[in-house]
């Protein structure tokens, strides 16, 4: 399905002295949610603006369905995007905002009511957008993105400012869109959120691509696994584990074991007659992995 | 065609559009009628030379001068409101060919501005002539030579000023900046020019686009001024140049 792929080759964008996007090469495939991760200022929004032709790249190319966005015959039927939920005239009603977009793209008026229903805004369709909460604005932006029923959708930080119910709604929506075979690219600086939503990750820092892999691969490659152990006879256990080649650390009064699995630790302790009070396998959260990976790529990092 | 309909929806779906248009028409007609009354009262005391220069058509069209800034501001807002609210971004996603977006905006707004212009032109002409007739001052009728041209021209002048606003808004992308420039161009330059050495003042009075454009709604020729159509043509050329600049910047600058 090459007609739904987003493809960037050597994509570069410079604003004055700032290199916002630094030779990015990637493809975004259909049928799965691709999380576009990076700390604030990493270049996620800029990349999306380049995909959509709002800004012109300094070098490189980016295409959707094999064409530059500006060359698409029916852009809203090909790509739906939500970049900034507040990018609506506050004096215009939700229905008229969508109607103007639909008319420009040659989309039937009935589709406006359809997408309003889809995002649950039909009851306030006639209200001026300026009176909307951020959550309602996000829904309006998503309605606009879905107007043309596009095979490619892009959302920039869609869960920002949403309540838990709204977050769950967006998560389900994005997974549903991907399950229908669409290409879904969603940016976030919240790793935990992506762990729950995305199947694939593009990680960038300072405009550079740091990782392009599935979520599982990403954790496996960049994360470390360790086991938290507590025992009555902690010193004896520590000697035992060290002899077996484990690296030990502490977490409060517990031992943090690296290099042995929980099963191996359990067997060793049982063989030595040591009673364990706790045995918990721990994997770095996506958040930790991300922090480690982007530590030197954070633009406004706090030095430790 | 689709994009024109879309731009009409954007224009017509804002309460502020109708409010601005209504206020423009009402204010222009009111001030125009007051001005016509004042000029009629002054006529009996006028010198012979002033009576020769008496142009009842132009005297009834003060409303055009009053409305020019308001309609220019309406034109500015057609584009700068999109930048101020951020809605330019969804607009450009729906119509990524930026020239078409601007052309559709200009098309819809020209239609609106011409209608408002003609409404103000004809209404203030008839109001003014009724005032002059009532005061026993020489008045004009549409059937007299050049009068219909001047009345229709007044409306066209307003449409040109509106498009100048749209052009400035497209170049500057900022409401305050564009309106400031509009005020400078239409009022300040000409006011300041009167304090300049005579030759420079005369040049501004003859060639400054809004000055030359005003000839289109006068009937009695003024010494040292351009003829009506060349004068209006000069204004239109300048408006087109600003619009072309806006188009180039829209095409080439990041949104």
C-alpha cells in the first residue's frame, strides 16, 4: 500500500541558526499506530509541518502517497491532520468551520454532520468555537482531520490537555484507524502514553532520528531488565548472588539484581535455604528508556 | 468554484463581518449626509470661483472617503484573521495551492466590496442631491454627463481600497501592522504632504494612488490632477502590485 506511506528522505529544516530537523530519513507504514516521540523542541511539529507543506524543507524531500502534499490532487481525501486544536476562528461555529473546509475540498455537506457525530460534538455544532474547552477543540480538530476519510492521519500531541476519558477515546480512535489499514502518525513527548497506543516508534532528539523500531524492540534494545529482591537474610543472599555473577545495586532496603532472571534467583535462594520476602522482575519503563536515550539530545535539559 | 464557496462560508459565518459592514454603511451615509448639509449651507456665502468649482456629485460622495478605511480594514481582516487565529493552517491543508486560496479570498471579497461600495455610492448620491435640492443649491442628476461614472466610480474606489487592505494583510500577516500601513497610505501621507514644499505637495496630490484614485468620483476636473480613469487606473495598478507582492510572499514564505 505505497499510496498511504509517508516517506521522508534527508529531510532538513533550518530556521536561522537553529537546525530544527536534521537529515531525517524514515517511512511511516499503514496498519499500525506509529508514535513520533521526542522531548519538547525535538522537531516533531516541524517535521509534521514539512510533511503537510506548511513549511518548506531547507533540504531533502517528504512525500505522502508518493507526492509532495502541495501536489496532491485531493489533499483532505489523502491526509487528515490535527496540528493545533486552537487553530480555529473563535467566532465561527464548529459546523461552519468544518463546512468551509469541506467545501474547499469538494466534500459533501452531509459529511460534516457525520464527523461531528463521530467525535461527539453534534449537540454543540452551532456553538462558536471560541467557547470550546481544550478537549472540545481537540475533538473538533480531529473531526476536521477525518472529513475526507483519509488513509493517512497525523495528530500532533492530541492528548494534551485532555481528561482521562478523552485520552482513552483518542487512544481507541487511533488504534481503530490503524486497524482499518490507515497510516497513523501521532506525536507525543509522553512515553507512557505511546507505550499504550503505538505499535511502532520513531524517536527523535534535536531533529535527529534516534530510533525507528517496534515498541518491544525499542525496550529490549535500549532498556535493562533487573529484579528487585528482599530477604530476611539479605547479606547472605547478596554474597550468594555475587558468586553467581550478578551485579548488585540497592533500592531502599531491597537488592536490585542485574544479570540473573527472577527464576534463577528463586532457585539459588531455595537451594541455599534463604527465604525470600519479595521477588519482583522490573523492566525500565518506556519513560526511563527514553530519558536515557535522549539525555544528550534535550535542548533545554537540566544538568544533574 | 468550491474554494469560492468555502471562502464565502468563512466570510459570512462571522458575526463580526456583518457588524463591520453594517457599521461601515451606516456611519458613511450619516457622515455623508451631514457633510452634504454643511456644504449646502455654505454655498450661499461661497465666492464666484468656489461656485464655479462646485461639484454636487463629489460633494455628495464624502461617504466614500469616510468608508474607505473601514472597508480597507474589512479587507485586511479577510486574511490577517486567519493568521491571528491560526485558522490559516487548516485552510492551507484544504487548499495547499496558495495562489488559489488567495484568489478565492480576493474574488469573494471583491464581490462584497463592490456591492457595499455601490450601496454607499448610490445612496449617498441620492441623499446628497435631495439635500442640495431642498436647500436650493445646484444639484446633479444621474443623466448629466460624467455623473453616473462618478457615482459608480465611488463604489469601485471603495472596492479598490478593500483589496488594498487584503493585499497589505497578505504581505504583513498582522492585523495591526496592515491597518497601520493602510492608515498611513490613505490618510497620513497626504496630510503630511500638504506641509511639504509646493512642488512635492503637488506631486503627491497628483500621483499618490489614493489621491489619483479619488478623481474617479469627481465630475468637475481639478487643475493639475489626473483624468478620472487614468487616476483610478494608477490606484488599481498599485493595488495589483501590493497584491502580487502578497501572492509571492504567500507562495514562498513558511505558513
